[in-house]
């Protein structure tokens, strides 16, 4: 008996010209004692049947004839054989079905009959007709990791499975069995979820996994019992807050320490511009609360953010205040720490990659350069209201780079002020929209036509502006996303008139 097929996606590879399936909902089904129909009597049907039998399913195999392996299982009573051509009534007792014949029309008929009865059907080698896909799997005792590419890239799923097979120790199965055996005792000892989670963290970081890796199972069991006895539940722990910089959007730019904080958080208060990819890194049962603010729509005030941090921390929760970029660069992180310090709440800060660094790097713009810029200024302002608050004389100096956190509002004021105070109208700029994200766009030009270029190309927030000679290097050094837009749009004249 072989289980190769049950551990790969090959049976779901798309036919030529077909569209791979969309997003799938991951699910582990308990098939013990439940009826499953397999239509087909060949090698693929046998592989599928083997996996279903291992899962405890009651398998009926329908086909005119069975190969020797399936015939032997039928003779032994391990499966029931339904002889003949497929009939829809075969599905009457089934919870799900697999169509594994070499006849596409028969497979499609099984899928249609299953659809009519609201029964999940997997059709071998036909992504579009399948209601569910069989993933690639890594198994360590009761621990299973399922990998799916949506059926469109089975070799990638297989590659990932092989990689995980080498990285995940076999002792994970023994560890899972130990924790399963002790589950009721742990729950009695730690009725509070937060305390229970912290106990698991201590156990998993301690000696027990190493003892199991060495095959010392009795010692591991004793060590677990000692840990449970010695680790008396205390009063609910004091809550805390971690200010975490999420970076500009690319989840790959999150720091390891920031990722660890997300995995430990009970509550995550996140800004509006924190990307979905970053939020997906959080622990699944963490409470996510959006507290973002945007121009003209402050649906959560800064004072309310302070209240939420204090409320959850005082309830003993581990709170992550997740901010786009870096908490201490135009992120009001200092104000939030002052509130926590005054209230006596413990805190720490995990820096993030601020937008100026990330957006410039992803646009191919070195913020400093021996030939062009020896200093860097980070600036933010709502220029229509506070232009007079800035030191324009200093901002207009040559041989420096300005990184302006302002979106796209007030670009005309910025241009006029810089030129008025001595910055050349020919100074290059790079306006980076959605920096580091899949939709990144870079618009380049000179200071004289900054506002018109932005309007003509319909640049929208989030966007970061870089002014200085280094900005011209984006045209030669860009490496991420499409090439910079260096020409005015075709309707530039209309944009200027507007």
C-alpha cells in the first residue's frame, strides 16, 4: 500500500487553459465512521482509498472492476465495492466523494451529482470541478500541516512539503501526544486562557521538547508533571504594551522581535495603513482593533487610543500597539509611552523600518550619496495649515535630501516655498506611492512640475516624497515594481487647467 497520492497535490493539477482555484478555506475533517465514496478502480483510486482508510472513513468504491489491491481490500471487508457504472444514488450515504476515474465525463458527472446533493467532491486532475482539494501533508503523529497552492502549482506544494519534512522533528508527534493526554489536567490547573497560554510557552521553551527528541519519554513525562506542580497559578499577571513598528507594508520587513510580539499579543491596536499581510502574521485568536486615523476622518481619536491601551493592559492583557513605519518617526509613539508611564503600565518598543528608508530603498533612491547629499531631513506637515511653522531656509539648502511624509496634499505649497527660499526649480524629486507594496508606483521629475506631475498621474496616499539630487537615481537604480514614470501624462495639460 502506498500513500504518495494522499500527500501531494498532483491529483488536482489544472488542465491546460484552466484557471487555478481561488482562495480556499483550510479544514481538517473528522471522517471516522463516516461514509466516503471513491469512484474509480485503478491505482489513483487505491491511493485515495488508502488515505481515507487511515483517517478511519467507511469507504465505498464504485467501478465496473477493481485493481488487485482494491479487490483484496474488498475481499477482506475493508471497503465495499459498488460494481457497475456510476449512479447518482451511490452518493446517498456519502459525506464526501472522490472522482478518480480516467474518464473526464464520468468524473464531471460525479461532481454534478455531488453539487446537487451538497456533497463535497474532489475530482482528480480537474481543479474547476473540485469542491475541495487534497493538500500536500506533513505528519508528525497527531500534528498535521497541510499545504495547498489552490491546485495551480502542485510541484510548489510538494517542494514545500519536502522542505518541512526535513525541518520538523519527528518528536513533535510525541510532544503533541503528551499535551493531548494532559489537556484536561492543564485546563483544571489553569482555567484562565492567558495563564494557560503562558504555561504552554514556558513548557515549549523548556527541557521537555529536548527530552522527547532524545527518546527519553518517561523523563519528559516526569518533567511535565513537575512543571505543572511547581508552577502554581498566581494572580492574573499585570498587562503590558509593546509599541511595534510594522514597517511600510511589505510583511517581509517586519523584525523578528516584532513578529514575536504579534505572536504573543492578546490584543492588537493597529493603524489603518498596516497592511493585511502584516496583520496575517498575528496570532489567530488575538483581538484586532483598528484605530487608524486619516485626513478628514479621525474615527478613532488619539485620546481613545490611549484609553484602549490602558483598558486592555489593566485587564491583564498583552497589548501590541502596531504602527505603520516606526513608532518614533511621526508615529506619536512618544505621546503614547508618556500615557503608559504615567499610568504605571509596563511597556517596550520594537522599532520598525520607517517609510523614508523603505520607500527610498524600494524605489532605488539612496537617501545619502557622497556626490549628491551629505545630510537627510525627515519632514511632515499639513502644509496648507502649518507652512509657516517650518524652517524653509534650512529645508531649501543644497546637498541634502528631504523625505516628506505628507501624502499628496499641499505639494504646490511645498514646491513654491522651497523655490522661494533658494532651492533650484530643477531639483529632482521622486514621489513614491504604496512604497514596498505590490502596487508601488514612482513618479519622477523636477521640483518645478511636482504638483502637476502628481495630479496628472493621480498619485494617492500613502505616498512619500523625496526631494534632492539623489531622487534622479531612481531612473537608473530602480529594481522593485514598474519603472519610474518620468514623463508627464498625456492629459497633463488638462490636469494643469484643472
